[in-house]
């Protein structure tokens, strides 16, 4: 990485650092080649280096670029101002508190163009921890699970069928691999975009789309099988019930994952 380019990035960030030390820092982390026109990985490294060196301006940049947008990005969780402040503080502690080696966790990710996604994922996980803790005592009703709001198409899900769905669907969610549950949780509850998930996992966006589609298909297949066995129905009758469920699948997943299934 050229010294001139490193100097330009620090100047753009408004950070005063030892240029030679920063160049060495970048070289140690095998940052993107100097021919790469994308400066974002280098900007992340500059910020991480400044945070490690406890440069006051670096904390302000981190707050402005990465923490302030969380209010919008986590809006689907409907956190109170106090809860949002708590999430931000927990995120700071996760990423900016030095480990026993003296390194910051943020340094593990800086330089890969994924820092924005990382901050949102960390914050989402902390928000969901608060979210579940506050709601863990509240029972998950069948109507809440399915997300019923005057939907005539779901009127068939009464009595025994509702209970069969609740049990079958919760078991289906639990049967997913941890990665699949995390993807669904981050995407549906946390609002993490497909592009951000792809960057975090180092894969193409299309791969994340396939992962999510496969998880949904597994949920439907396992729920269908369990409900058919529990209710003793099959064929058109079972498919009619599953058609109503499928239309609210993401709503049901959100509610199950928000009530403490890890």
C-alpha cells in the first residue's frame, strides 16, 4: 500500500497519526492491493488504528458513521430510546474494549470492507438479547405466532389445528442449523440486508439468497410433515392449511425467534 494513499485516507478522515506506523499497520494486515480503487478497507484500517491509539477524533467518527445509523437500522425492533442507548453501549464494549492481548475486536474485521455490516450484526444481536429478555415471560399465543389480523384465509387454523401448528413450527425452527437461524434472525428481525450478510460471510449475494430460501423450504417441509401426522390429514386438506401458513411464514419466524429460540 503506497504511503501517499495512506496519507490521503488519514487526511480525509481528519486523523493525525504517525504515518509510518500506519503504513506498517496496513502492511501487517495485508490490506487490498494499491491498484484497488476501493478505499473503504483502508478507511476502516485507519479508523481501527486510530481507535487502538485512543485518538479522540476516532471515537467521534465511529459514533457518527456506525452507531448513529443504528436507530434507523434497528427500527423494526421498536426499541425504546433507553434500550437503543443500551444496545449502542454494548456494541461499543464488544468492539472497542481491548482484549488481553491489547487488540480491539474491531481490528479483526477492519480492512475487509465489512465494518458497517459487522456493527449492525453485533448491535442486532445485542438488541435481540434485550428484546427476548423483556418478552421471555410473555407466552407466545397461537394468534401471535401466526400473526393473525382479521385474515379470513387463516380461519381454518382453529383449535387442534392451531396447537398442532404451534408445536410443529417451533420444532421446525429449532431443527434448523444455527447458521440458518442466525441468518433468518438477522435478516427478518434485525433488518440486515442480503448484501451485508454476503459480505460478512464472504460469499456472493446469490448464495445468501439460496441459504435463506433453503431455510424457509425446510421450515415448511418439516412443519407440513409434523402437522400431517398430528392431525391425520393429507393431500388437498393439508395443502390448504399449509397455503395459509406459507403466506405468513416470515411473520411466524420473526415471532418464534424473538421469543428466545437460539
